[in-house]
């Protein structure tokens, strides 16, 4: 039934896109297909709220069912006051998509959407490319994707043809984007808007979410990516099977707290994380209602694997630990990288829990300076455009395109 309802709504949408006038004073925002309020689109939106050039623009956010319901319940604590929202996939969503003259998104959209003549499609994307994607995915192992590689690649080409602008964070990403997306329009090498907050608020401030005493526990944000071959269904992937949190608590629990922030495509189920480490407070689980930028600011370090978050977190010059228990499989079979990951990674790489524990202890005891040395070199190369004013630069481009003063 849902399938037929959607077909009907899409049919109505196509009629609306032909019949109703388009308004260049209406802006649609969406992050991660409506799954949260975050990222580059959030940074641009909040900068737009404070830019008089855009006062007359009607600004609308689209959220999917789960997040939309959360916004309706806790909206005042999740969004700026007065933020207009619509439910992703509902009739109001299709109406505003059909009539908005400006789209600002960070992920690919569904292929049936029509970019109308004279409309502006501003693509921020959601991360600097570390693992291969789009047209560059020679090995296609996405369990949740019902298309073959060629059809998948063609979908990228058709989508990117709609983008007027694509933001890239650094020289490294600029060299990759055209080939990965088949993008032929304007690349904006200006940095990532979402790093503005990190640069403005990330230095010289007390941090920590477990207390204010001098002996507070150190906060490590654990933010792994998803695995293409671990599909749950309905567009979601499994929680990575490791690390062994019980072992980590035994070795680190007295001095550290781990804040788990999963990728928006990962769905956590009961039993994925041992209840004992949750009950003890060693592991705190954060949902989509928490922007990862806020966790970065409160953290002492990050644990990840193959996530592009390293290109944002690096601006803070705090340690990054890489827990890569499946490195060989991920690199050689599952996805692959654009560069030598082991040389690029701005921090120590561990293949098991014992190595991860050692790396964390060595860094915070002062026994090793590997993390700080690597992160500073990485930042110098990959964050030179992240200057705290990227959102303003993005708005300047949009204002110039729209010919507004």
C-alpha cells in the first residue's frame, strides 16, 4: 500500500512542479535525507538567519518520520525558534519541493525530483571523500542497494547534473569530486561550513560532559562508519560488531567515558551494546537529536575507523584513534580508499582492542606524541580553507547567484 501511495504522491508532485509557480524566496533545507538537523546545511541555515540579505526568504526544513516526530515534541530544544518544518514524503513536503526556488542539501536526492528552470541547487555534500564512492566504486558490495554498479553510477551522474554548486573542503577533495560524482558545474573550494562552530568555540574552553571537577573522566567519542555488507533492511545497517566494550571498560573505565555516536544509516538494536557498560555509565549512546559537532567540542579525543569525520575533527588538534579491526577486508574487498589510508590517518591505527587501549593510554599519559604530531600535519594540509567563516562564503555565492545585495 505504501508503494502505491508514494507513486500517487510523486505523480501529484510532478503536476505541481508544472502548474504552480516557483518562488525564489523559498529555500528548502535537508540533512541526511531528513534524518537530523546537522552538518553543512545546518551551518548555512543558521548563518542565513543572521544575514539581512536573506530576511525575506522563507526557510523550510524537511525531516523524516522519526526526526519529524521528535521535532514536534521537543522542537524548542532542537531547532532555532520559528523554524518551519515539514514531514519528508508528505504532501506539504512535495508542495514545497515543487515550488521552492532554492534547494540546499548534503546528500543525493530521489531521482524523480525535478529541478525547475531558474532554480538553484546548492550541494554541500556530507564529508570529504576517504572511502571510494559513486562512479569510483569498482567493487560494488552495497547490500542495501538493489541496483547494479552501472545503474548506481548513472544515478550519480543524473543527480549531479542538477547541482549548480558543490562545496569541497580541501584540495584533496577537489581532485576526487568530479570523477566520483560526474560533476561538471561549479566546484566551491571554500572549506566546510560545519567547521565554523568548531573553530569559533573549540579553543580555550573547558570541556567534558561527565562533570566539572578537575578529576573528571576524559571523554572519547566513538563514531564508526557503516559496513556495506552488514545490511539490516529499510535503508539501515548494523552496528559494527566490535570493539569489546566490556574489555575496554575493564582497562579504561576508571579514567574514560565513551560517547557512542553512530552513523545516521546505522540502526542500533537491543543487545548491540552490552547493557552492563551502559548501566555503569562507561558507554553513553547519543541519537540523531545530538549534533556530532557538540560532542566534538566536549570531547578529549575521537575513536573512529574509516569515517570522513577526521577532516572536521582535525581542526581542534585533539587526538584521533583508529580502530580498524577489519582494515584488510574494508580496504581490499568491501570499499577501498582514494589514498593510502595507513599513511593518511592522522593518528595511531589499532587492529584489536589491546592495541587501541595501549594507544589511548600512551597518548594521554604523555608517553607518545604521535597523535598531536600527526594531527597538526594533517590539519595544515587538509583544513587550510576552514577558517571559521565558510558559511559566510557560501552565502556570498548564493547571494551573488540570486543577485541580491
